[in-house]
């Protein structure tokens, strides 16, 4: 980092019950292939309860990716040639 331009304060956001998305990796049915995803939990999440899952798929002609980080700095770094994305 050369110069810190700005620092975010998410105190008010987290006070509402918001939590950051959780990155995850699981093995595919073949037991070899890694699958990556991002999990968004509902506000007031209670692990003792059951929740429906909304699976966001796009089986179109383009590839689908999952960011390996959810911060603005990390998202900006995904624009680099190495593209820090897990693509499948």
C-alpha cells in the first residue's frame, strides 16, 4: 500500500445485524474437483433454525466465478491479470 485514501466504518451496518459474506470451498461429487462459493446468511441468523437455500446459477455461455474475497480492496485486485477468482 502506498497511501491509505480512506477507511470504512461499518459499525452502523453491523449494528443492524449484517454479517459479511462467507467464502467456502467444497468437493464436487467426483471427490476431486473443488467448487467455490459465497454464503450470505440472513440477518439475525440462528444456527438452531433451518433456512431455505437460494442457489444462484447461470448456466449460460459465459463462465461463472466466485470472488475469493469480499472487501473492496480485494475486489479491485480481481481486475489484475491473475484474476483472484475461483472459476469453474
